[in-house]
C-alpha cells in the first residue's frame, strides 16, 4: 500500500461517495496544471488539493479561483460555469468566454475533470444527453474533451439501479471518442491504454470481485 493509499484509507470512512471520488481525482493533478472542473463531483476537487498549486479554470471566463466559499463569503458575481459560487485566490483573472474557449481549443488546459453518464472501454465518453429526457445542451464538454491534454472522468461506478456506467461501447449520445485517460469511481481507478481498460487501483474497502461484478466492459489488472 502506498503512503497516499494509506492516507485515503484513514479518511474514507468519514467521507461520502462523491467526496471519495473527488479526493482520489485530485491526486491525478500535477503542480502548476491549468485544470478545468466540471459540475457535480468535479466541483468538489478543490477541497482535496492539500496545498497542490494548480490553476482552476472555468468556461465562463475565470482562471485561478479557489474553494467554494462559506455562505457569508459568497459573492453573487463570482461563479463558475455551473453557476456555483467560487472564491478568489491571489492572481485570479477574469476574461470573456470567447477567450476562455480559446484557451481550451488552443490546447492550453492541462487537464479537465469531468463527469460522465457512460465511458467505454476504449475511452469514449457520453455525458450530455439521455434520450427522452430534457437537457440544457452539451455546454463546453465537447470542447474540453477535444482540447484538454488529459481527460479525467469522475463518476459513480453504476447507475442507482446497478447498471454499469463503464461499458464495452456507448449506448448514449457520444460527447467525444477515445479521449478519456483516467476513470475514477468510488470503487476503482482505471487507465485507458491503447484503447483498452487497465485497473490500476482499488479504492479503500473495495474488492476486485466487486469491481468485476459492476463493470460492464472487460479490463486487465495492473500486476502491482
């Protein structure tokens, strides 16, 4: 067990599923990365940076924001693309959305942490629409999946009814193909290598048998 895994084991029992996923995803980030965070679980990542110096980016035109503010610190004019309040850090910068998307499309975002409805074994991602249900639109997801240097997916391992979200091939409308590098769930961490899934880590308390039973796509297990 690595030191990082040991630390996670001591904190996981007091954390909810979403926080367990966000905390593990935070460990995928690198010093001085420019990181775009999606809505939902990705928005929890700032809680678990533990001093890591990254620059958080949002499509609506902000770079260098911090954690979610306390209720008495909320500034209604300072929000991320999901309209959630954020805090300012020293050096925080503001610009229009066209400049923000220029950063994304120009390849200047090192990583995006994004939610998903499905991820395929080859790294395809679906995260914007469910047939028959009303949706607001794709937002910046397609741009981020195409433009970010690394795509890290955070999601629960299955739907509420137990249906796997990691599948052999997408059955929902696709966002992008072959772009996902990491998948982080409450049970495991997968890496996509050469169009195939590799299990690289079990989350604290999870077993290989659980992951096998709840994963819809084939995968190999990293020897260590």
